[in-house]
C-alpha cells in the first residue's frame, strides 16, 4: 500500500514539474474551451492588430493563430500575425480583455469587441452599449481608475470580486 502511494506521489510530482506554467486565475478574458492552437481564445476571435489599425473589430482566422501568455489570438493574415508576434504588448487589449469600465469599479466583466475604443493606440473593450456610454462620459477618468484597479485585481479570480 505504501509503495503504491509513493509511486503515485512520484508520478504526480513528475507531472506537476513538467506541466507548462499555469497563468494566474482569470488574468485574461477568454472563451470557454481550447482552440486548435491549444489555448482558450481571446478577444472573441477578433484580430487585435487589425482592430487597432482600423478601430473596427475584424474577425480573425484559426489559420493565422498565435498563443501569447496562454491565450490564443486569431489574425486576418500572416502580416498581422507576424506584427503581433514581434510586439504583442502593442496589440493586446487593455485589462486582459475585460471590460474597462468593469475594471474601473473593481470587477471583471466580459469585454465585447463590438463595444470598444482605441485611444492612443490602445484597445479598450466594454460589456455592452450602456457600459460603453457610461465610459464615454469620462474616458480618461475611467481609464485611469481601471489602470489603478487592474494592478490589484489582475490575478484575482472573477468569482472573488
């Protein structure tokens, strides 16, 4: 019996040591499930490079996918894919892709690319039209509050907020 427990413990330790590092709970807003790229989908499949370039959500393709920090992003073409891979931080949605207004009040709501703003080459997404309209009344204040709150809630699971 003890021998079986020792073997099981050794196997579990081996798995734990060789498994890829897990990201902290809910640091990125992703879809449920895993893409063919081996990670959950971020930004609802919208191409972040095209999004910032055109300020419009354009759906990417699984044929042009890249995984960054455990999140898969889709792109419309290889040029956008390569631009992202060269400098991901320039294209990632702010606040992990969670609703910027939600983060400004200490919550992690879904960020729907349909409701968005590109400000100073940074992408902000929002839960819905009503929330976007609230953001629009005080853009700089909301962004500042979200930036301050994000430092505190980034690694906090959604259910704990």
